[in-house]
């Protein structure tokens, strides 16, 4: 496909086109609607070298940051795959998405996605790798609903390790561009399966990484060779996803498409380790984010400290495509377009109003009695994280008898479980798998990013804690969160997209299933019974 500049002439027809897009306040004249390459890893915390992480090398993510914007306070509202991706696609928080607020759900027909809107307005939309999943997108006119775009599944490759996907993401992107109508604007979703588990144990060291390269192990895991090995294997998977990003950038350069393509690289939520993925701490919800767009971003190379959320993407992309959100037929979004940051020369805190994000969860994987989730709502400010746990009688990572199904199998998980079983140490188990001891959790995330010291009872911080809680609840009421009106258990009534999920715990205890029926955990993860 050739890249053609559109030469505006003052004819009646072209003047109409100019006027149609004149409401977009670009920093300079942009003659084409931008293309969008949206890259989303699966289960990566902000462990890229652009963030100063020496044990991970991500030169292509770093290039996006260097030639665009690096966000240091980007969050997903929900730290689990399917609901997080639903947040991206709809511009709405989980508690605003009915069934799609859960993991492994059936996506409600009523909620339109921004790629569907782009497609209706002349964009070509396609995807490779992981999409909205796990879940059922539903049907339209007897066909599978494509929430993102048509799948490109033409090419496989030999990945670096046995734990990585064989999909050749960058070759799929090339195939998409090769078959694109000349001059047509496009949206492409690169959904890397990496660094989702399972990993090839020791692959990090096999590829020249060293245990001592890791500057620190989070305080909620034991600092052992096993855990460090696990972290290095995770790092290698991030590097693999970054390699494919680099090939995609190179392809855009060769085709002359790079300057007018918005490239976003992020992850659906934090790393697949205990007390990270599927919880609501900093390691759970904070995600990497770099955005490059030479034709639209002023003063590239800026580091942005504004708190931004996944719900901001949909309003951003529709605005830049020249589509008014109110005309999109999407449900209203509480998100805010990121263009105020794009078009500014400031770095650090650009917009003082971007001083918080809301996070929360309902039901993730099945594995608790009565199909219950572990409901949480939270608010993150520049320095603090406030969480409210609505039912601390439940296990936050799922019941022990079925293997703590909200936490993926890993060497780190196994070591923590075995340390408790042997009587060696229960400290780490309490943090990751034990029942919460307080409904409220309050952390100074500037001084305590590992969220180890609960300040909820500190009398000196009571006023600050209550101000954050009140702000959170006021906004949740505005957003019609069912949990604010005594109807939060509705999330437990929504069906799973697979029949095995419904009443799984009771059926497991009756002997219908074993832990082998849930392959994302190890059989050894299951306990003999509940643990106090």
C-alpha cells in the first residue's frame, strides 16, 4: 500500500470534508485521520527499561516513550483480563458494564465498542493475538460479534521458549497492511499473549539473564532463587512481546505510515504473581503505557505523571478519528480524552484535574461458594491508595480447597504455599492468600508501593482517608454502581461463558471436578480444606 498525502483544494466537495473535521484542534494541520496501532500485553506490570528496570530490555517500548509520551501513573480499573479489556473497548468502568464487569462472562449486546464505531465510520479494524478474552462476545445476525475487528490468523513462528505463543504477530500485521485498501484509515489490535503464564522455567537464565540483575524483590514475596528465576522468565516474555512491537514499527517506517500512526503500548493489568494480578494493589492495576504519534503529540519525550485510566482510550480514539462521542451510540463514558496531554508542552502533572483513578473488582475466576466474587472498590491518588473490601469473610484469591483459582500457578505461588505447609513461614501466605483482616486498606503508595503497611487506623490520616473514601463513593453513585445502592450481589448472579463455571465450588466438593479441570493452577495448589 502506498502512503498518499491528501491535497486539499478549495472545491465544494473537499471543503465539506475540511469542515467536517475542523472541530479537531490539532497542534498543526493534520491532513489524514490517524491510523491506530493498539498494542496490549497480557499480564505485565511497568517492568520496561524506560521505567529504569535494568533486568528487562525493551528498546521498542522505550522508543515509543522517547519519541512520544511515557505515562508513570496509568491504571486499569480491573486487574483481570476480560473485564480490563472491556474497560478499554467501552470506555466504562467494570461496575458500569453489568456481566462484562466479571471475568469469563458473556459480553452484553447493549454495550457498543469503539472499534465497532470506527468500523462504521470508515476505518478498517482487525486484530491478532489475544482479544476480549476469556469470554463470549455474543452474536449479531447469527454471526460471532467482532468487538475489535476481524481476526488475522495466517502466520505462525517458532517462539523463543515453549511457554510463548506461536502466533507471528508482526507477520500478521504485515499481512493486514498488505491487503489494506490504499489510503484507508485503520485500527489494528496487537494482543500479545505474553507474559501470560505458563513460562519455561529457567528460560531467563538460559538467555543470559542473571539472578543478581534484579535490584529488588517485592516485599510480599520471599527473596529466593526460585522467585528471582520466575521474575527473569517473566522478563524474557515481555522482551518477546517488545520484539514484535519493534518489527511492527519497522514495517510502518518502510511503508511511510509511521508519522501518522498512533502507537500505544500497554498491558491489560499487572504481573501474574501472587498479590498482583487479580487483586487491587499497585502491582495489580498499575500498567505500562507509552504513546507515540509525531503528527499529534507536542514536545515528545515528556514523562507524564497524570493519573490516567483505560476508560480514557475510547474517548481519545473517537475524537482523533473525528467522531463525536455523543453520536457514536456508545453508552456514556466517564473517561477523558488524552488529547489535553498530547497537545500540551508540559510534563509531569499536565492536567491538575487528573489526580485520581477508580479501581475495583467483582467476580473473577470461579471457585468460591455460591458463585461469589471478592468485591472491592478503590481510589488511587497521587500519593495514596484507598480500598474497601466488601466481604472479608471470603478468600481474596479464591478458596484453598480448589487451588486459589484467582492466582495462576507459578513457582512463586508454589513456594509461598509450601512455606506455610511446612511451618517455615506463613507471612507471605497471609499477604497473598489469607483472608483480609480489615474492610479498609489505606497505603501511602509513594513511600510504600508494595502496599505493606495498612494505614487505615492511623488517627493522623483519618481525615485524608475519609476524604478519599467519600470522593470515591460519590463518584461511584454518579456512575450508578450497583454496590452503592445495596445491589452489589447482582454480579454473583451473572452466568459464566462456560457451563463448568456455574456452581463450580459445590460441584467440585461433590466430586464432579478435580483441580485438573482448572489448568491455570497446579494440582498441588489445592489444599485439603479451608485455612483459618
